């Protein structure tokens, strides 16, 4: 009983990670973060429902991508980790070049302050699939005083179907495929604008 009290007090004080909301660490090292705090979309939703304004939930996708793939109002704010540069072309793929948002960390610090939170507050980062921007965006915050940065491992759209008629469609797990609230209607108050 004494050990349970110590663990509970340690979680409340932030001395231990909140394992009740922590999914398994991804096998792919590129998807791992220094904090080793991971949640799937359902756990992120549950965490936000239980903790409310005591956690900052950020969608790190480019706003143009969100416009075509959807958004959830459960998310507190959109702060893109990478932004499409419409004046540059990606030579490896037939798309615009994606560049790291130079104000990413500052925007997060500002969003915390706007909610009356400090860098000790839990932060949840969600990208499209949980891979290419989730962990890298978290790593961008490492060493800057943030204590609890979670990554949504299955992202907003989830993973791709491996075979069949819908091969490569994003219909495996993810926020949209888990029955969680989302819409194509965007909340202007939560969207990112270059200022």
C-alpha cells in the first residue's frame, strides 16, 4: 500500500511518466523520442478528456494538408512542424519542398503560456501517420525545458493497407479510423497562420 502511495504521489508531482497513457515504444528508431512517451490516438483522446486544459494537444501538420484531410476540435492548436515552401520543389518526390517551421518551438511556448501552462505540462504531438513528423517534432523540443512530450504513434490518418483493392489507402488505425471526433470543417481559432 505504501508503494502504491509513493508511485501515485510521484506521478502527481511529475517525477514518473504517466504510464496509464503510455503506449509501447515504436520499434523504428526514427519514431522514438528522448522522453519515450507514446500514445495511440485513442489514448490521446482519453488523456485529453481526463486532463482537459492541463495538457496541450498539438496537430503538427501543415494547415493545407489539414484542409484536405480533416481536423479534430479535440486538438487545442495547429502548429506545423514542417511547412510547404511553394517556391521550392522537392527533387526526390513530385511535391513542394517541406521545410522546418523556424518558429515551431516558440509557437509551442506561446501556446502553453496562452493556456496558463508551463513547460512541465504534458504536450501531445500528432502528425498524419505517427512517423515522419511526430517524433522529429518532439526531438525539436528536446533540451529546451519541456518535461513530458507525447507522440501519437498512429497519427491522424493512420497507416496504409498493405494489399488488396485499397492498397496504400490510410485505413489502418489512426484518429480518423478509430471512431474519434473529426471533421473537414476547420476551426479558424485553432489553425496556424504565418504572421
